[in-house]
């Protein structure tokens, strides 16, 4: 279970999260919605451990472990995965080399044997095929020259390979056309499991037609302003965020 | 007309003149008028120039006169045995074991016992000890020595000509295409401080193709002062790849000059990889003497502590339709300092010249420094020339992305540094060599290679 209690976070001296409480049980998918600037992406980065984000109060635990005390790589070992809204381009690092380094770093940290080259290649090929990722793409430097859709699919590929227990998807739908979104959503849905919790951050309801959440939380001014079932997302689609915009909760 | 010049000399400047005077009669070729004449002219030039200092534009960032306070005696080669294990230790196992025709120079002495002279001969390459060749220079050497893209204004090079005691003379015959690289291993000795002056003279005749790897390493000599020069004349339609791997001991001075001349429709690809020495000066003078040729001079340097590495290139486009490329990447930690000076001169009439240079440094500490100075002197109107320079730290966004995937911070940093250097290493076409340099980078970073 992910438990966030009274989380306060400053970025560049400005308070972005302001007493956020959230509980996400294993096996469930929760959506985080909210207007621009409500703190959605900040929440994603704080969970993954971005250094510039200063936690001034509150706690975050995953399966009872204190996430905030961990380095970013230790969080990944503990099962946290962030699918980036803007995946980073790294020239000079082949995608395949990166994937292999990451998979083996996690296996090593978890005390498992590293995968042999043929085993790893088989593993990647199988997962890549499901996401319609061409093998040629994996030879290119990481995300360099990838289209928006390719970058997002590459994020989901990493998620499939690293098999995290807590998936945080930060606006994975942004910049995707409907076909690309369907492929990505199928990839995500394939990973739904009773062992895994997912936090799907999105500005639009559209993605939630494909990834149907168990619960929806609406952020406003750095805290949860409303929680409910999937119907909340549909209501927001009708009424927009006006009700939540700039309103001090 | 030489006017007597009365000038102040530092102790070290004077010491070189004394060194020459003492050694002159015992230097190789002392009884050959061609060689002794060449040496006399060179020491005269040095006497007028003195050691270069920061007010000499080409030495702006490397004040040799200030840094060189003591001059070590000339090395005495003792012919001691060198084992494979010692070679691996000195050069790194991957470099030492490169499949190649090996030529080993220890303390300036070409060691027939460690070299594959017979293999080279049957492949169409004439390889002789320079020390021996100087005693009675063959005609081809007389037409080459100190005449490949010569410089009159370079004191380091003048000292080399005056005091050279060894190295190799190599002639790759017309149309000879070598099946594997020539690996010229240049080691110091052991024990007390010494100076080693070596010169290599290489002629690649018309239509030949070869890869020359020059590696420098240390058997443990203290405070080595190395002055190494290579002259390389590349004939028409010949193609030479020239790779240098330098890991001299970290208290050494390593002064290196390459003089390169390309004939028509020739190709030259050079790569200089430096991790060693306390002070390194890599100077390359290259000129295009025939039309339609292309040259690429690239490299990487990885430095820490107080290491200093200066790369200074002068590329002269004297004829039309030639292409030059330069790409250097430096990784600087501690208080290390990297210098890149790249000058391209396009002569009047050298139309359709295409010259580009790029230098970049990754600074791993607040106290590391990178100085980059591009210079273009263009006297023709139909040319394309460009340069660029970057310097920065590891990108925190990239680092976080890798860490978020479970790669520990130190490993993520190493991966990003290797990626940075890797862009330059891509220039090395020979796969075994490129991988060996990748290993050398990883060694430097203290990480294992997957």
C-alpha cells in the first residue's frame, strides 16, 4: 500500500504540495487529475526522488518502507517506477545498453542473478513486440530522434522489463494520437495485477476510457480536493476544472 | 642573417644547450655530415627561440618555460628484458595485446628482440631503428628527415631534432595494403629521472594503406621528460590511420609533435587518446599538399588531480578541394586542465576547402578547467569552415532518469561519462582498437565494462 500523509513540498522555495493525503492499495489503479499547476507532476517526481524537490513535512511509505529516505535508485529497487512525461534523450547510450544496465542493476540490487545476453535479448524482444517497438529502434541512442509516441512506448517497455510494483504514469497520454494511446494503454493494462499498484496522472479524461481506474482523485492547490469512483472523471469531462481552479481548499 | 642575440636564459633553457654540447659527439649519426648538420641547425634554432612560454600565442595556456625547471640527463638504454606482463602493465592489457605488427622502443632503443621486423618486411614494410639509420642514412631518409611539413618556429621540435637518439624509420611500399596495424610501443625505463628524445619517420608510398598505433607507457622511470616526434608523409591515394594512446606515469612530461603531409587524393584519420602524464602537449601540424584529400584529427583526454593536457593543432589547406575534421572530447576531474587550440589556415587559391572543428569538455569538479581557442585564417572565398566548443557538467536531468531506473548514482555518472567520450571514440573505425579504448576509458573511471 502507498500511503501519503500530509505531504508538503517546495520547489524553488515555492510550496507546490500543501498537505496532500492519499492511500493507494496494491492491486488498484488510481487516477490523479487536476488543472495545470495543481501539483500532479510534482507528486510524480517526489515519489521518484527528484533532488530539487524539497519535502518540508509529511511522509510517504510504500509497503511500509519510508520512500523519502531513499535515493532514486533505491526507490526503483523498492519497486517504484516513474513513466516520465518528457522522457530524456541520452546521446551516446544505446537504448539496448541502457535497458540491459537497468535490468541488471535492479536484479543485482535484489540479489538475483544477472540475465545472460541471449536471455535478455529474448526477454526484450518479446516485450517490445507487444508494444510494436521495432528492434531497430533499440539500437539507436536512448530516445534520440524518437517520435513522441516512440518515447512513450519506450517508457512502457521499460516498465514491462523492470516489473515494478508501484507504477506512476505522468501524463503518459500527452502528445499521443488515438492509435498510439491505445497501444500504450494496452501495454499498461497488461501490467495490471493484484501485486501492483498504479497511479495514473492525467489532465484529460480520455486516457481513462482505456485505463479504467478504481478511484479518481482531483488535485487542487497541492492537495486532494475530491475523491470518488470513475464517474468523477466523467463529471470533470463535462464541467471542466473551473470549480477547482485557483480555489484555496 | 643571424644577429647575435643577448638574452636571458632560464636554468633549464641553458641546461638543454649544455646537454647537447656534452652529448653531441656520442649522438647517433655524429660522424654523418647530413645528420650532424641537421642537429647543429636545430640546436641553433632552439638557442634563438628558447623554451616556449605563455606570451608565445601557440603556448598561451601551457607555460613550458615556467613549468620546466630541471632538465634530466639523456636516457641510457640498457637493453633490459621486458616481459609481456610488464607490457600489459604499462599499456593496459587490451592495448598491449592488440593484434598487430609490433615494434617496441624501450628507452629510445628499438628492440629487435621484442619486435616483429621479419613480419613487417614480408608484408612490404621497411622498418629500421632510427638510431642505426642515422649512422648512415639511406637516400629516402635523407629526403624525408626533418622535411615533412617542417617548422622553423617550434623549440620543442628543434630540441627533438638536435637530441633524437632513437625511434623508427618506416617505409610502407607503393601499393602495400597492410592486413593488420603496426603497433609502435614506446616505453621508458626504470629508475632515475631521464629525458627521452625519440623520432619516428614514416613514409606511406603511393596507394598504400596502413594503420599505425603509437602507444606510450611507463615501466616506472621517475619524472620522465619525453619529447617524441613523428613525421608522416602520406603519398597520393594512400590511406593512413594513426592512433596514439598515451598513459605515461603521472609525474611525466610528455611533449609530442606530429608532422603530417598529405599528397593528392589521400586519406588520414588520426585519434589521440590521453590519460597519462602530469603535463601533456600534443601538437599536430598537418598540411594538404595535394588536391582532393581528407583528414580527420580527433581524440579524447581523461584527466584528474593536477594533470594538464594541451592539444594544439595547425591544419593548413594549401591546395583546393580538401576536407578536414577535428573532434576532441575531454573529461576533467580534480584540478585538471584541458586545453584545445585548433587553427585552420586556408591559403589563397585553396578553394572548395571544407574544414570543421569541435571541442567539448565535461567538468567533473568545480576546480577543473577547460580552455578552448579556435582560430580560422581564411584567404580564399569559396570555402566552408566552422568551429564549436562546449564545456559543462553532467546533466542532472539525465542522471535522474538513469537513477530512476535503478542504476546507482556512481554507475549512472560513469555511464554518462562513457557516453560523452564515446562520441569521440566512434571516430576509431578499427573495432578491436575502439573497444580497447573503451576499456581504457572504463579503467580510468574505475568501472567494469559490460
